[in-house]
C-alpha cells in the first residue's frame, strides 16, 4: 500500500512538473502588488515577521523581500531568484523547516494537487507558530470537476464542510474567507482553452502568459472577505484566512 501511494505521488509530481515547468518557462514574474490579495497580504505582513509561501510559481502573493519561497519548478525558482527572492526547492508534503518556524504561511492552489492532503495539512500545522496565519485557497464542489482539473493534476475538489473539518483537525480555525480565482465562467471558453492546451500546449501557454493573464489581472475584483466560512453555494474556489490555535 505504501509503495502504491508513493508511486501515485510520484506520478502526480511528474504531471505537475510537466505542466508548470512549461507554463513558467515562458512567463515573467507578476508582482504581488498586482493581485487582489495584496491589501489582505499587506495587512497580515505588518503583523508577521517570518513568512513562507509554498508553490508560488511566478505568481507570488507575498512580498519578494523577507519571504521564503518553496517550489518544485526549476523555471519558477530561477525566476524568483533572479528577482532577489529567497527561493528553495521542496514540496508541501515534506517542508524543510523546523517546527513553529513561520508567522504567516501562504499556500494558494496547492493542496488539491497532493495525493496525501492530510500529510500536507500536518506539515502546514507543524511549521506554523501558535497564533500564526495560514492563507489557503482550494477549489470547491466535487460535482464541479472538469477537464481542467484533470489536466493540471488536481486530485480533488473539496466539499466546503470537509475543508473546514480538515483544517480544524490540524488546529486551524477559519477567521475570514472570500470568493477567489480567475477560472473563466464560460464552459465554452474552458473547452476551447483545453482543446488548445492538449493539441498546442506551447502556443496555449504563450497566449495565456502574454494575453489572458494580463486581462485576468485587470478584470480582478476586490476581495469581499466575510467572517468565518462563506456561503459556498455556486463558488468555484475559496480563499481562507486561517488562524493556528
């Protein structure tokens, strides 16, 4: 059973590496200040001295200075280091840090890629200090599973109650939450994008980096944070501001 689990994890890592190495190889780093998370991040950074962001690629949300970045993608690590960031190679399933090392940990769009998400939550809990903040985003509703989830190496979408329960099991409570993400609402656009990704991946990723990503950034709406867990009906992805108990 352990060998099967390790083989599955290795396969998922290869899927993620292949997709994201291709994506980041032709991309430029997008400054954290350009995302709608920046007002929230600025608020939290003012209270947090030790910061970690896991798997940011070239879309970091935390400030480049005074943050430790951890990623598996060589092009992403190169891009971060070129900008003077402290970037290390590693994965969420085995964080190379001592217990209670960080006051603010950011893990956007990552735990859904991990076969052993319980192990990932354990590692997040281990490296966060008491009263630390965890910023997390996850896709919701298994019934909304689509071709994009499969293509980019997702293992799951979460039922809202299940993500609340998993976090609580590992000592996190949800202080605030908001609708999050930039996936197109149109199924026609999603199907068209998937057609190009499968048949012309380099062209599709070039168009995404040069055209669709800038459009998506300009189309962002301010985060509307509410206390606790939002009403997740019809919500594709959620941003969670969690506190370590």
